[in-house]
C-alpha cells in the first residue's frame, strides 16, 4: 500500500510542478511580448521625431522623410498585433 501511495503522490506532485512551471513560462512570454511592443513604439516615435527634425532643413529632408516613414512603420507594427 505504501508503494502505491508513493507512486500516486509522485504523479500528483510532478503534475503540479509541471503546471506551475508552465504557467510561469507563459507569464514570462507575455511580459516579454509586451516589453517588445513598448520598445517598438518608443523606437518608432523617436525615429518619427528625428525625421521631422531633419526635414526642417532642405538638405536634411533627403534623409528625414524616409526616416519618418520607417519610424511610422515600426510604430504601427508595435501598436497592431
């Protein structure tokens, strides 16, 4: 009877440990996903601002307009799933 109880206890214990570890890994993935989106939004806004500032001069507009467009694409990618 002791051996059967030991086998059942081990299955329940390891099942619980696996469930907790699985939930922790899902939570870590969710947090990293949100952090990546926030980073993309911030980088996109910075590139848009740099593009606008460069576009204030005529010569800088050659690099400023594409920089702003790329920043807009990164911003949209960070906002939309």
